[in-house]
């Protein structure tokens, strides 16, 4: 290829890259408020758990001193620790209806109260929710001195509460890390090069990124073929494609409906299909949806570049294919990516 031909192509590629980056930033700006709220929830939960953890650890230290005076044998201490470590943290009573759970807590509290346990009604919810019921406490009552049982169960509850709070902190920080990873994957700063890409990872990051819009009324159905190989692709650009398609589907349904994300092998191509059960695209508008700056969204809710960029990324940069089928109750966007490495360009 001559330098005279190559230079305009390079300029065009540079302009396309700039346009894509600007559209990414614009899309990220539209999602910023939702993402901030989505991140605030686990951050607040982690902060509350940390505050409660301090109190639980203080109680645990005080109760350890109280327990020490009973001079428990090694076997007795091991039994207490084993009971604690085999607990399920929180959530063992999640499937119980409120009435059944209340009755179970009262029964456990009554059992402890009869054995001189102070604040038995405060201890029973934590123990029961960690799957430490009357059967396990009976085993402890038989192995420990009767006078030591109240201090032992109070210490056990503080230990179980501490472990449960640590699990909440882990869950909150994990959620924050996942959201941060999804944002990083979406922006994918730097010059992109073809690399092996698992499309499912990108799709899951997209669903995580847009969860603040999905969780209020959109039921997501995943139909993934996990045996599909990785494809040689530009990961940041593909993530932008998935975000465009899923975001458009959510908006088309008005934030409530059914969204199906499907992957499959289609000949020499890998197929990614995003289907929504919204009202569909009017037939007279269907040919225009790929046009730059064409949008059916209200002013300020889109640039009209999303589908144009989707087509450019899939067709021009990945030598794939993108199609749409639409009728009332079912709109399907289908992206096909070559399973064989596309030629440069």
C-alpha cells in the first residue's frame, strides 16, 4: 500500500479512535450517577459492618477474660472453637418465614434463659442465624460445667458475630472491586491491540456496570455456551458494543421487562445476541438506526452515535457482522465475530 493511500487511512483510524473515546466518556457520564449509587451501597454496608465489628471484638475480648476463670480443658476449648468455625455466619434462617423464625428464636432463647444465660433473647438471633441451634447447644451443655455455660455461650455468640461481620466486610469490598473492575474494563485506557477475549467476561462486566438500571424491573436470562473459544478482539471496543446494546434494550423496555443475552457458535462465527421484549423499532425507522446522530431517545439521553459506533467496531475493526430483527414484543441485536483471527486493519 502506497504512503499516499496509507496516510488518509491512518487519519481516519485516528479520528474513529477519538470519536470512540469521546462516546465512551459521554456514556460513562450518563451512567455516573447510577454507578455512584451502586458503589455507595456496599461502601455504606462495609462501613456499618466495620463499626459493629469493633463492638463485637471488644465484647469478645471481655468475654474471653470471663471465660478464662473457668479453666476449661483443652477438649472443651476445642469443642467451643469447632462449634464457632462450623457455623454458617449469617443467612441460615433466610428461607424461614418471619413467624417460624420468631418461634425458633424464642425457643432457643428460652432454652438458654433456663440455664442462666444473661441476655438470652439478644444472643439467640445471632446463634440461630449461624445454624447453631438447640442440638449443638445441648452438646456444649453436656461437655461444659453448668456454671461456665452462660459465659461460654456469650463468648460463642460474640465470636460468631465477629466472623459474620468480617464476611459482610469481605462481601462489600468484593462488590466494590467488581464494580471498579467493570468500569476499568469498560474504559480500557491505552492503545488497544488484538488479544484473546472471553466474550462472557465482557458481557458479565456490562451487566454489572448496568445493574443499577436492571435491578428495578428487568429480569436477565443468560443463555451462554461456555464451550465457546476466545476470539481475537479489541476488548475495550467490544465492551462498548455490549454496553450500547444492553443499555438500549433496557431503555426500549422502559426499565421493566425481560432481557436475554445469548452466545452460540454460528458456523465460523461466534454469535452474541441481545434480545428484549419491548415495543420494538417501528419498521419505517429500522433502516435509520445505524445512521450517525440518529436517536429515538429524548434530548440529553443519548448522542445517537451508539449504534453507528457498534457497527464500525464490529464490521470495520473486527470484520464481523451486526444485524437487527424487530417486531412488537421482541427485538434482537445479533453480533457475529469471526472465530479465526481477522486480518489487520
